C-alpha cells in the first residue's frame, strides 16, 4: 500500500504549486512529493521548498521514505529515521558492551538484506534486529546466565520501554515483543517477520562461533539447510560463507 500522504489520489489543489528559479527567475512547477526540479532555462537544480515529510516522526516506515534522502531534504528537526533511533537506543542501553552492539548491528544488517526478498514489515524486522538480544543484561544480572530461556523472559519488557519512549505504534511494539519472547525457538507456524529475524540471527551466530567451532563448509551448509526458515536467508548465508 502506498503512503496516503504521497498518493496523488488524496491530493488537493495546494499540492501542486509554482515557484521561481532563484538563479534566473524562470517559472518551475512542483508536485508536493518532488524532491527537486531542474530549471529548463538555466539548468539550476532547485530543492522543493515545500516538501514535507513530517509524518516520518511517527511513521514506522520512515526509514523507507527518508533513508536515501540527502540531508537537506530531511524534515527540519528530523535528523534520524526510526531505524536509526532504535539503533541509537540499543547502543545507549548496552553502553560499552561492544560485543552485544556489534552482534545486534550485524543481525539488523542481515535481516535487512533478507527482507529485500521476503517482503516482511521493515519496521518490525529492524526493531527486532537491533533489540532481539536486549534481555541479555538483565538475564546475566538476575540469573547469571544469558541462556535463551532467560532472554525470552527478560527481553520483551526492556524492548517495550525503549519502543514506547520512541513513540512506536503499539501494534508494532506488541509484535516485536512477541518475536523477542521466543526468537531462539520457532513455533510451528511463524510470520515472515519472525523468519527473517531468525535467519539473520543464525547467520551471525554461526559467524561469531566459527573461530572456536571450526566447522567445515559441509557442516555449515547442513546447518543452513536444516535450520533456516527462508529461501533468501539460505541464499545469503551460502554466499556469506562462500559455500
């Protein structure tokens, strides 16, 4: 579904306007979603003076709208997408625990790659990528263990607090917390969002374990084929491990 704010079916007469090129004064016509126009008279590239992506402050899909925009076109005061703000919150929570931060960043990166082919909800998937292991600190503090069972209990409350502070949609928060609550243990029926996160986490875990485990390529391929839940995850994993 296209964003209603950018869908021309919902526009009115004010959403198409004319202005003058600041270099030569030639008339330029802008549609509300035009990022820029090139003046046909002098070739000057003019940024849309009225472009408005203010919805990005609360929209869970802001990363898809703003991620590729040049800095000058981002909304005033909106210097970070939701994806970037969740990443920053995760980094702040883990503090100087660079191991956990790098793991979360790697999982989020692989999840994003996998989701290009699996087409899950990017807001849910990226939030899960950065926050799936967020329960480790409390697990180790309370139980002296980072075992999956403890993470599944301790992670969701922390993730919920972080996402509520970022004003994320409650439905997205609920799904993210549900995924985190069993992210090591797939249920019989799972969503695309869970599968993407699970496969991304598995790739990074195999990669992180490899120096100690010294698995052969045949062993890694067997793990990929037996455990992974998406076709895209399998393809990206085999390419990553050069199998």
